[in-house]
C-alpha cells in the first residue's frame, strides 16, 4: 500500500511539468486515472510497465504544451495558413528545408566546416593558454627565468620575503631494470615543497616528507608508470625499484589527475625522488640544474618580487663575482614571470596564429552562408508574398525564417562538434610542437556550448538578416512578377558583390600565408646537411650508473664493438649526440668561448664541443677540408687534438690554413690543438645556422654524462631485421641498457622539419578551403545574376549580340569583383605577413613571389568560376526566354 501511494504521489508531483493552466484543469483527473490504472495492475512487472509508460510520455506532452503556450505571433486566417506554435514552426522548417536539399546540405556543411575548425583550435587555446594551471592559487605562482639555478642560489630564493613557498626540480633520463626488458624513463629530483606547492595527492601510500630528504632512496611513482609497467598493482607501496643500478623504496603513487609542471620537470616523469642536498655538485655555485617556481603571499605582486630578486642579484654578484656577473660587469638578473605565462610562452604565438587563421576561414564560410541565404531569400519573394496575401503577418514570416535559420545552425553545429572531435585528435597526433598540458586537452561541455552558440549565431545573423529583405516589398508588384527586377536591383547586386569582394580578400590572406609557409618549408629543406645520412642508423642510449668517465667510455666502447660485429654493418661510431637529435633551439652538450687569443675577439667566438669516438667523422662522412683526424695514440695528448668546423676556423683564425696547428682554450680549462678542419654541417637542423663546432676525442670527456648516441653505417640496402639485430647487439654488451628506439638518420632529419611541414600543411588546407569557398561564392553570384538577367540577355541575343560578347560581359563582371577583393587582400596580407615573419625561414612576410602567386591562383580560380556561368549565359535561347517571359 505504501509503495502504491508513493507512485501515485510521485506522478502527481511530476504533473508540475505541465503549464499551470493545463495542470489546474486536468491535473487531478490525470492523477486519479493513474491511481485507477495502478490498482488494476496486480503484478510488479505490470506496474513497472505502467510507470515507464506514463512517466516516459509526460515530458514530451509537457514540452508540446509549453511550445504551444509560447506562441509569439501569427494567427489563423483565410486560406488556412497557420503560423501559431513553435513546435509547428520547427516541423514546418524541417519540411521546407527538405524540399531544398542542395541548399540545406551545402549550408550545413559550410557551417560545420567553419565551426569544426574554430572549435578545434579554440579547444587547444582554451586548455593551453586561457585556463589557469591546475594548482592551488595558480594566479600567484611565479618562476625565476634565465635557465636553471644552483642549489646555493635556490637556498637564497627560499630566504626572500613575500613568498609562501618555493619548489625546485630537475629531470634526467634513467634506466629502470628488473621489470622485464630495460626501460628508459624520466626521473625527476624534487625539493621538499614540490608536491605541497602543486596540490598533489597520492592514489596509494604517501608523498615525500622531510625525513625522505635524509635518506633520498625513496620514490613516488607517477600514475601512468604505475599502470603501464606495474599493471596498477594495489600492493605497490613498499616494493623496491632498481633505477640506474640504485634501489629505491616506493612510498606512494600519484593520483591520475596530477599534471607535472613542464617548466620544472619533464611532462613524462615516471619516478620522483628527493633532491640529494648532500651531493657536492648540487651545492656548487656553478652547477646549474634546478628549475624554480614559487607561490607569492597574498597581496604581493610580481613587480614586488622583481624588486626583491633584483636586490638578490646584486648581493649574489658581490658574493660570487666569477659566476653572477656578466661580461660588462653587471649582476646577472633574476627575471620573474608568472608560471603560466612562462609555461606557454613557447607555443603562444603559434596557437594565436592558428586561431586567427581559422577565424578567417570561419569568416569566409559565413560569407558563403550569407550568399546562400540571400539567394534563397530572393528566390522566395513570390512565395512570401502569397503567404502574406493569405493572411500571414510579417511577424509570423519572420518567426518562420528565424526557425529555419536556427534549424540549419543546429545541424551545422552538431556537424561542427563532430568534426571538432576528429580534428582535435588529429591535431594532437600530428602537431609536432609539444603542447603544455596536452594530456588534459579534451572537448568539454563548455567548448561544445561555445560551438553551438557560434553555429546558431552564424546561421541567425547571416541567414535571417538577408532573408528579411524579402518580406517588406510591395505585394502587388511581387504578385505581378515585378519582383524579378526588384530582386536584381542595384542594392541587391551591390550586397552580393560586396560579399564576393570580402570573400576574395579574406581568402587571399589565407592563401598568401600558406604560400609563405610553404616557401619557408621548401627553403628549409634545401640546405645540404653537410654529411651523408643515407645508410646511417642511429641508437640513442642512456648509460647511467657509471662512477667515472673511464667506466662510461669502456661500456660504450664495448657496445660499439658489438655493433660493428653485426652482419651488414660497414662501420660505427658514437658521440654524446648525433646531428638533428637536438634540432631547433636546443643545444647540447656544452658551450665555451675561445679563450685568450691575440687579435681575436675571444668572447665573440663561441664553440660547441662534441666529444666523439675515433671514426665519427668517417661514419657520418663529414668531409675534411684540411688536416686529418687524431689517431688512437694521440687521443690523450696535451693539448687535446681537435678537429674544428670550417666556420670556427674562419671566425677564430681568419682562414682554414691559419687554423691548422693553433692552440686555444680558456685558462684553467683544457687546451686544444687544431689537427684538422671539417666541413660545416647542420647539426641542429636544416633551418639553423651552421655553428662553430669542435670535435674532440671521447677520451678527454671531463665527467660522466648519462647519454650516448651510436651511429651505424650499413653496406647497401639495410638488411631485413636490422633494428632487432642492433638492439640485441647492444644487449650483448650491456644487458641492462634500454634501447628505446633505433631509426635511420633520415627520420631525424624528417622530424626536424615536422614543425614547418605542419604549419605549411595546416595553412595550406585552410587556404585551399578558403580558395574553394571564394570561387564557389563567385560562381554562385554570377550564376544567380545570369538567371536574374535571363530576359535582358535573351533580348540582347535576339537583337544580334554575339555570344562571345555576352560571355565576356559576364566574365568581366566576375573578374572585376575578384580583382577588387585581391587588392584588399594584398594590403591585408602585407600586414598579416609581418606577424608571421618569426616563423619563416629565408623569406619575408611581404615576399612578392608569394603575393603574386596567391593573387594569380585566386584570379585564375575566379576566371574559371566566372567562365562557367558565362558559358551558360552565352547558350541562352532567346526565343525560349522571351516566350517564357
């Protein structure tokens, strides 16, 4: 009995969904009817079906009643044309749009294309640039820039007033062994306040505490590593890990929602451990490793902290003049910036550029939508006149047109959101630029609502406004057929022509920028890398756990010998790095100045030092311009034998011959003797300038570095299964050394161009779409004009006008519109090109070839789009036209 009363009461309460007028009249009767039906049902299954049926139908009935109640205009008049009820308006709009499938499909596709592109890029901009960092009081987080800092400097930061807390960290590649095949991971060393500053929470166990910094052999795992390597074992806490030969006790696992700040530690960090403050290197004033961030106290501004850090830089310069004073004798600054601004600075310009590009593409799509709605509205003038004559008022017609626009916008928005899901996955997969917080990027409800609003606004503004021109004309003239002249009047032609000019101008901007980026990409591919990459395979390694440079070198020499024994290998060598491993702005592994040289600005001549094995130059086929490579017996001589690059020889000593035999190097540093000069090579990317480089024997490596990069040259075609054979050769010599990847040198070169290739491809796609839309808009305008001028053209042809002259008249009209748009587009492109210059290589933002090429392409497309309607105009049968008129 209690259950029945509850169901009846629940149904009675749900009747509040109905409009009050309906509920007061019929509500009690509906509740009694439900109670009678409930009593007749004796089984639980029957009552369940009754509840499902009645409660399921109620929301639909309520929605229909509310729609009828919200009727805002129109009435039922003679002729039976009924304009009441929003629900009926939607049904009428759907039926009307179904009768014009070409218009509906094209408009929905245009809106979907524009909205999908904008939504994809806006999602990236929203997550990366606009949203605050996912940390407590993120607006008060700051970082001290100018690279990393020593442990001593970090301790000085902690003494500053105005800060709640500081945190520091740095990351290194490490080898995880004992869990199957050796795995290369990123291990981050973090300070005491790292996790508390960032609001991290454990999924298992705990995070680091102060006592852990005394023993340092404890670790916290990232959630991703815990799942990927350990299968999310629930008893992970207390287990022992072997990383770089050292045992660490797992004390906790981070929650899945923790995002490591990429400004402090690697985004792919798998293991966190305490900084070992007892390590003499960490405390050394000239050992810069720690990236720093902190949270300001409430009420403290970045300007306040900037002043305090300026004072600290002066104090540090007085205490450590050899390390904290620049060449001019000024204290090295400690510039401060917001952590979010610093994190996204590298990608901000690129994302803003993409957002601007898709905004232009959306504008072109909207202009085309306006074209379509305008053409459809002008073609429905007679229909609207008939409906008004039969009793429909202007308000009712406006309501109908608005509903049609909103239905089209809703369909386009749904398509745009679907395209955005696909586009977002493609962007995250193909985009070579490592976006901060990329793992958290997703299309959420806020962005979906934004997409829907853009679609509805697009359809409403560009669809309803042109259509309203068809409502206010004189009924008598429209019904007599005079609307033909009205719809092709001067105002209408100007409006359509203005839309075409705007489309062409905006399209030319996109096509020009696509041309600039394409030319930049081709220019960047053109330079000779300075060595022969064909047949070279590379193996990046992380040989950790070596106490001395000799131990490191002996291990790598063993790997080298093992690789040379693989069938098909012609020769092999290794260095700390290989060409294109650090393509772009990164440089590895250390830089030095020339030292004291008579007649030379030693501070101006900077050199990048590459310790390499004996056969390095020969393996990569870097040509020798003069001299020779050192011999094995000479590798440990003093001064150290060195092969310098041709640019270094010229910059430092004036010529290649002048460099031979010279000794250089800073005081209290190794001295080098030039034994050979090698050709310049693009070690850091085809689009990077040739650096002043020197190659020195691996035997003089001053300290162990947990990195090495093998290069293997094979004879002829690479044998099948070569990658597996090389991996097994490495493991024969070093069983615990991870081999994450083996790839041809060509792939490194190809990857170095991925950024420019992506930019040119995405802008090329936008430019092609805009070009197509502009040509389609011009074609539609001219085709519509031809139809409107059918009577005029028929008369001209009947009076003896040549078909060629008629065709030239139509083509000329189209080209005049295109030329006007091209002029405006060139002027806009000159301004936009300046914004793009920092992303270009050996091409200016106002490059005439790109401007002329884009203009010619657009005008050629316009000529083709104009010729097709002109051809139709020339084939007009004057007799049939006049008979129809």
